[in-house]
């Protein structure tokens, strides 16, 4: 009788051969500017801790204070006994950051997208989704049993065609990332808002990588001034905001419904106090320092120009996420190892996370990089360029 290890052995060989086998890396201090790999300090461009908040003294103090007040666990789901007053403060601050009436915090950004789709879509719904939307949106739509219509990435003609095709469908929803996680480019939100308006389609935006950075920390919708045209604003506390958890902001009636229909909210223990305390502090710090995001974007633009002039292919990024596209899976692994040998930690992103033939290094620039760090980065990439020939 074959066991699980027999079932997976072919799969494993296949993944290994095609350079797609994933292993959990041994990285200590993985959110810090200087992470540690095999005892060696390396400059960390693999984390989404874009503003370096996870090590900020005020964040740590807020987290410790929350533990001292409420303990280490929430003990139950929010709907049972896992709620405490810090949640109210965090949710008000997030609603205000997003210029919305209410917000709801969930266990992760992933859980937030599952709840969003599960609440506002069902088997009678058509959901329009950018082809490069995050996996949590794809999974959320699948779980909701809605019909998923994936339009070509940022292709407004194709989106218009898809919307037209379902013009008479009674229940629709559109979801898009605002900043795409593997390419660092931005959704054409102005056009999407206009098209959704023309076709009476409610709209949700995932601002996981924009919150804390774009729009003075409020996100892309606020930067463009279209926040009131978008029904649901999803985000995460785990990246720019330096803590953990996801959230959805919008009209109070919509948010109340998520607590009734969002299964990833209802059937999961509430995030613990330490995380909520830090999350609240993260929002307050971002509100107090809107220039952090602006500076990071400016430095990212300068580094992109340097990469381009050094002969790298960097794709359409306009944010702190910079892909260096090499195409071949094994070439990306070799490039990652070369950078690591020179003291730089980046992630090697391969299919199925990105389309076949577009394997890449993903650089996540961060606002705590100093001038000497940037010099270090440029010299490691210069070595890589020479090795690549
Ligand atoms: C666009 C996007 N949405 C949602 C998520 C999920 O957020 P979390 O990591 O907080 O679960 C991610 C995570 O990388 C993301 O990139």
C-alpha cells in the first residue's frame, strides 16, 4: 500500500529538476535591515518590512504594553470572547487612514481576502480580477464559488471587453491589487474606477503593498483621490505597518456583513494583543511620518535607474518592489546565491508564483537603507552583472 511519501516522490523530483522546489530558508532576524544567514549578517531586501517598523522602539513598547494589559492570547474568535478594546482603537485608526467609515481586522491579509470574497461573492456572482492579483484573491474567489473572469494584467481594453460581455449579469464585483506584489507596478485605478462606474460594478482594492508607502501612507486610492469611489479597501498590517494581520475598510453596513459571512473571520481565533498593540502604533507612526513612504519611493526610482543603466531587466515597477527578471529558474537561484555570497539577501521568485519564463529576483527596498547600504547593494549587483557575462 503506497504511503504519502510514495505519492509525492515523483512530484518532488519534478520540482527539483525544474528548479521549482521550495525550501524554507534558515534566516534569523528576517524582518530586520541586517538579517542573519548561517551566522553571517546580510543586508535584507527580502522582507516586506518596508518602513523598518518591526524593530522600532515605539512598536516594541506598544506590543509589550498590550501583553502586560491583556496577556499573550485572545483565547477565542472575536465573535466569542476574543475581542478587547485595543481592537476598537486599531479599527478606528485604520478606517481614518483609509478615509472610510469603518474597518475590520482579520487574522492576516490572506484571511481578509478570503473573507472579502466570501462575503460579497457567491455562485451567482461574476468577479473580475487582474491576472496578476495575489494568490489570496484567486483563492478567495475560488472558495466563494463565484465565476472568476481574469482580465489581462492592467489591460483596460481587455477589462472593458470582459465587463461588456457580462453587462447584463445581475451580481458583479471587481478586485484588483493596487501595487502588484511581484512586479511592483501600480493598477490603473483611475481607469478601473471609471469602467466600474460605467458598468455599475462594485469594486474592491488590495493595498497590501501600498499601505504605509503611497499616498502619504494611505495607499494608492487616496493618492489618486478615488477612495470614495471604491467600495472595499483591503490591506495588511504585516508589511509597511510592521505588525501582523489584515483589514478591510468601507461603509459600516458592508463591514458589519463581513462579521456575519466571512468564514475566515468567524472561525478563527482573534489576533493576540501584542500584534494589535503594534499594529495601532504602526498606523500612528505612518500618520505622523508621511514622508517615509515618499522618500522610499524616491530612493527606489534612483536605484531602478541605476539597475537599468547597468543592463538589468527590471520590468514595469514604479514602487519599492523591484523585480530583476532573469527568466530561467536556475539562473535566478544562482543569482540569489551570488548576491548572498556578497552579503545581500533577496528572494528568488519562480513559477507558479510568476508566469513561466519570468523567474526573477524580487528586491524589496526599505526606508532604513542608508547611503553605505546602497553602495554595498550596487557593488554586489556589479559583481553579479560580471558573472552573468
Ligand atoms: C497583494 C497581497 N495581498 C494579500 C497578501 C496577504 O497578506 P498577509 O501576508 O498579511 O497574509 C499579500 C502577501 O504577500 C499580498 O502580496
